[in-house]
C-alpha cells in the first residue's frame, strides 16, 4: 500500500538517528514518495548589546545554517542513490517551524527521532509533545536505537460501543490500514487493542437487590458490545487488505476492561511492542481539544516508538502567518 507521498524528516542532533533516517528513506522508496530532510536552528543573537538582525547576528546565523546544512548532507549522503532528497535548514522554534513546513508544503507524514531528554523519565520531549498535539499530519516519533525492522506493532483503537458503526470511524480505519501495512512490510506481529469500561458496575453493586448477579450481567453485556465493535474492525481490515494478506498477518485482538491510560502502556510493555499506532484527539469532538487527556497519559508512559494520527478535518492551532 502506498500510504505517503510527501514525507518530512526532522533531524534531531541530540540523539543517534542513523536507524531513523534509514527508516525514512526506506519508506520514501517503498511509497515512491518525496523526502525532505530538515534541521531547525534557533535565531542567532550575537550578544545582549546588539539587537537580533544586526551584522554580527546575521553572520552567526549564516554560519549556524551552513553547519547544519553540512550535517544534513553527511546524514543523507549514504542514501542519495536512487532517491532525490531535498534538504532545508529552518530558523525558529522546532515544533512551530515543522508544523508550518507541513502546512506550507503539504507533507503527509512527519518522522522525527524522539528527544529523550535526560532530565525526564519519559521518551518524548517538549517539541515532540507539541508535534503530537498540534501537527495536522501523522507524526512518527522513533526511539533511539530504532530497529531496522519491527517485530511487534500495537494498534490502539477507540470507539463508543453505544453508537452504531462507531468502530468504523475514519480515524480507526486509518490506524488499521497503517499498522497493517507496516506489519506486512516488516513481517511483524500485529496486535489490536481496545480498552473499555463498565461505568455503571459500581452503581449496580451498591443499589441492586442482587448486586453480584446484576453487575455480572451488566459487565457481560458491555463486554459483548465492545467485542462486536472489535469484530467490525476485524471485518473492515480483512476487506481492506484482502483474505490472503489477512490470513498471513493473522492479527491478534485484545478487548480489555479497564482504563486505556493503564491498559495500553502495560500491554505495549508486555508484548515488547516496537511501535504503538494510535490517535491523539479525544473522540468527544469537544472544540479546542488538540489532544485527549487519555492519549497524553498514554504517551507519557510509552517507551517505544509512536505513530500518532489526527482524525480527518483536524485543524492545527498553528498558523502560517503567525
């Protein structure tokens, strides 16, 4: 499947990125896509006496841009054969300039090595989280020491089981398609997980004349409804990739009761997942939500690479003319 046509790779000089650039090049080749590799440098100010934009500041900025351009040349040089790679050095704040590049040039995927700041007990740094919250295109953040081929991919889907056809919403379809495509290309195991809850269980145990029986019946009913939603996604995936590919892939399905912010990181750890594919916008559709609280909590706990998607129609709060 050709998923992407215009890929943007964001260099992260603070961490090893050889494996990440290899993945970006391979993806561009397999998708016959354009590949742009960028670095982002801060505006250079000579000192506190001279204002930004003065002669010395301009010289420092030029030197800084030239140095990063040479670094990019060195990074992509082994991969030039058979692939036209465009290089650019942007000036400004990393996440803002990356999102503006997406808006300006129509990139349909951003790939970036995760920052992995030493002072935080999490994989993703500030720029990473801003991209996950605000970038309109899918964002693929790769952990240091990325594998050349994944062995296990975990796709997290979310739906409201009380709403007919909620499972087949466009965001879930895109998560399915991308995770299946990557699993097939890497010969990786594919696991799909849906976390669900039974919010009225405690109420039934408190007020029912036969609390255990009432709660058990209610939970079983909720389990069945969510299982039907997962089966709907199974049928969608089988139809999308074909019976032969589906039989080869043999996806594993996990319908687990509990909070998604606990279930998904724990399952990713237990499966030793190399990549989690997930949405980052709350399905409530509340205006102003640029990332769901559950997604934020999940991302804070993950120690593997992440491919994060927004639903169709998502509008970034970042504007080109800011």
